C-alpha cells in the first residue's frame, strides 16, 4: 500500500512539473515529462509494483537470485577457461572423432613448405664486428651517419 501511495505521489509531482513546463511554452518537454510521470501509476495499475514489493521482501526470491548468480558465474568461468585454452567446439568434436588437421600457416607458400627448393641457399651472415664489450653497433652507426649525426 505504501508503494502505491509513493508512486501516485511521484506521478502527481511529475504532472505538476509538466504543467509548469507547458506554462513556460516548452510544450515538447512538457509532454515528455508527463509521459514519464504516468509510468509509475501505470506500473501500480498493472500490478508490477505489488509483485516487486512481494519479491523484494521474500527470502525465497533472494535465494533464487543467488542460485541464478551462481549459475551465471559457473557459466562465465567455463567460457573463460575455454577461451584460454584456445579450443573451439569444432576442434573438440574433431579431437573426439580422432580427426587431425595438419597445421599450416595461412600465408605459407608451397616453396616454404619444403616441397622443393627453387631458391639458392642463403649466404652465411658475416661475423659481426665486436667491440671490447662484445656488442655490435655498426647498424646504429650507419643510421646515425645517414642522418648526419
């Protein structure tokens, strides 16, 4: 009964604000405010407010929300583990049937797969110049010289 009274008072206040807004020649805003202010009365008349009040004070309803939350948490955690593994449902089904696909890089060409080498063998890299500390700074020196530094 208290909830219905509060909703009715909120609707009356909203309609009063709508009248004041219309008096100030802002008719579009006044109609919008009136529409919003009629929502609480509509909820009371349909019984939604009574249902919400009964649900809010029911321990059984809160236990049901807790069970739903636990179910959602379990579902979300299994999805997270599944994503970490990187497996999809199709991959698991294929593994269960014993099928196995050879992994090939999507951009690999036939020559890079080793079916026959048409390219000459790569030349061995020249031994890097070593400074006293064992580091090679020749590429850095070349960049600095290119920019005149």
